[in-house]
C-alpha cells in the first residue's frame, strides 16, 4: 500500500469508492442470480409439484370412493332400483373423474421417476378397469354373485393400483423435499 501513500486524497477517495462500487455491483449480480433461481423453483413448485400432489390425492380419493361404491351397490341391490341406479351413476362418475385426473396429471409429468410412476399408475388403472368391465352389466342384470366375484378377483389389482398412486405421491413429495434440503426453498 505504499503507492497510496504518495497519491492525493482525491485519488484515495476515488479508489475507495470504485472498490466499494465494484463490491456492491458483484453483490448485486450474485443476489440477482440467486433470486432468479429461487423464483424459478417457486414457480416450478407452484405450477407442477403442488398441483401434482393435489391431483394424486384426488386420484387416491376417487379410487377409494369407487371401490367403496362398488361394494355398496351390491348391498343396495335389494334396497330398490333408485338406490342402485344412483350408486351405478356414482361409479360411472368415479371412472370418469379418475380418467380425467390421470389425463390432467399427464400434462405436468416432469422427470424420469415421475414419468415412470405415472405410466405405472396409468397401466394399473387400465388393468383394473378391464378387470371390472362387466361389473355394471352384472349389477343391472341382478347377477350379484358374478359382480361380487369380479370385486373379489380384482382386489389384487386394486391394491396394486393403490400402491402405484402412493408411489406417485411419494415421488411428488420426494421432489419437494429434495429441493428443500438443497436450500432452494
């Protein structure tokens, strides 16, 4: 710092302000870069992760309600045609809701593990639907024994489908937890 000893006071003040300006400028660019990164992750979480968790939760709820209603319609068989019709209508609604939710989730699939879990759920859902294809027709024809057999034989497919939903849920939760552990959120 000997060179500063022989410089004028104006130059010393100018150099100190230049050094402070460069430091503040570097600090600004560093903070700006970090804020952009945080902003992108927040947008990603709010546009993909949280909606993904909500959709998967809705799929799980609809699957549970579908299975419950399928068993209920067997019990309603002797309770009158109106109750049976209402129950079958609910079952059709659950099928439609699940199909729509799975389609909706396909638009936000992100990453290999998410894509794999989604495809597994989709296959499992199709398998379950195929296994239960004749359920409504057996109920409408009052063939309760065959409808009950379908539910009994589709139990493993239902459990598999439930496991796939839980797997997809864990992928979504795991993704948000990984981001939190990295300190991005």
